[in-house]
């Protein structure tokens, strides 16, 4: 099987799609031989990864990778690499990548990949919230794709029921073309409920983490809207992790940091390596990400797997969190409810927070280790 994705490891600037692909490879490599076609630079970079030879198949963590030279990236070069593998299944991520997805689907539509099965994963790109960003270009592509019947002969991967409906409606494809396979978790997610559940701040204080790309869709500015209303007797420390993708938003956030009251302290910690993300998330009382749109939210899942409750918007698949004792999912119009959640955690005694962490981790690990999810993903690639 060949997986095409614009950016892969050792990259650190791409979030969900990279993590999702890695989890598939790590969990399913006993069932499939994986090859990955990607570029030799991180997202937004023109400088190649050091020490990696481009245009050569290299062994890498349960798969082989061919890194296309980003300086010479052309669609015909990608097509040539694909045809040279003789792969029987192509898995394209995400749908709106013109080189590593759209052009390959076109190749299939033109009859050049008749012996190859193609699976495309939109990864939330068809949600209304996602289409609101750069909407004209995206909607033009979708219009042309429907007119050409571009996705008529491919399988579409929906990661949840909402995405299933979006795929059918946005691409005008038959429901039987869409395969529902939920996001697969990290391969090394264990059932050790004593792992990293000892951290808790003293009552009256709270340590919060925001871990995501600093971009419009992740909605970091909303965090400061909430902090402006937090009670002055609550001591708040928040650490921000993530690559700066939108300089305008980041400058706005930096200005707002300067105007925060003394009880709220913000630090920017840069980009965290994926292998250390879970350990970092375990060192906080609350994970806060008021995202505009999320197809899954790997950082949400990893936070919960370490016992750290989450405070997120209701624009993700993680819903009814209060009822499950996992945190809060709140509509972005209800700023006061976000404030109340932060103040509630801060008011909780340290021992009670510690007990809650153990309960969250136990519940979350039972969700992530559901064997049905692995079976769904195996079926996704079998024709």
C-alpha cells in the first residue's frame, strides 16, 4: 500500500493528518506493507530535512518512505513515483491537497490507474467550518470535481458519521463509496492508569496548556477573550505550544498578553516534539483549545489519555464531555461557560483533582483501545 501525504516525519509543523497516518502505519503494519510518498521538508519550509536523501526509498519506522525534493516538486514527478511502486492500494491525504491527492485522483479518473484502488481521506476538509477558510478556492474545486465526476471510482474514508454525510453531499458520491473507519489511536497507548496522574495544582490556582498550530482555525485569540473575564483571585498559568502558522494572529495574541492582569501568566514554549507531547500534556490541570473546526483532535485524545481534562468548543467529535466526566465542550458563543469551567477546576481541591485524573485516564484508555477501531481500519484498505 502506498500512502501519499504532503508532509510526514520527521516534520513537526503538521498536526492531525500526519499523526493519523503514523497511527495507521504503527497499528496496521502487521497486515499491510506500507510505503509513504511525501516531501523532504516540513510544512511551510523550503529547507529540506537534514541527512535525508531525496527520491530514494528509505526504511523508516514500520514502512519505507520516498521523500520528493520539495525544490523540484512537480505533479509528473509524483505520478512517476506512484507508477513506479506498482502499489495495489493508494491512500491519499487530505482531499484538497492538489499534488498528493487531487492530481492523483485525476490520474485515476483518466484511466491511468485502472489496476489500483484509491482511497481518499478528506480529514474534515468538507465540514462547513473548514470550508469557511479560503472558501472561494475550495468551493470552486468541489464544483469542478462534481462536474467531472472526479471521485466516481474511488473509495472515500469518513472518520465519523458527520463526515460521512458531508462526503456524500459535498462530492455527490454514492453512500456505498464511503467507508466509515474511526481514527485509530497511538499504538503505544497503554492501560497503565498510574502513569502521569500525580500532577495537580493547589486549590485557587490552575495550570493550563494550549497545544495546537497558531492559526485562525485553532482560535487562540478566543483564549484571551476568556482570560479577560476570569476572576482576579484565580491564579492562572498557561503554556502555549505550537508552530506559528499565522503571524498576524500571533502578533495580536502577543499584544493581548501584555494587557493581561497579574494573576494570569502566559508563556510560549515553541514546538513540542510529537514523542514528548503526551508527557507534556500530563503536567497540566486543563487542556484548552477553543477550535473552530476539528475532524478528530489528536491532542484532545492524548490529553485525556494522560488524565488531563479538556476544555474545548463543540466543533469537534468529542461531545457530551461533562456527562462522561472528561471535561467540557462548549459553544463558542457562551464565553461565560468557558470562564466558569476554568474557575471550577481552579476551585477544586488538589486531592480531588488527582482522583479525577485517574478516572479520566481509565475511561479514555478504554475508548482508545477499542479493538473495533482497528478492525474498521483494516477493512478500509481491503477490496
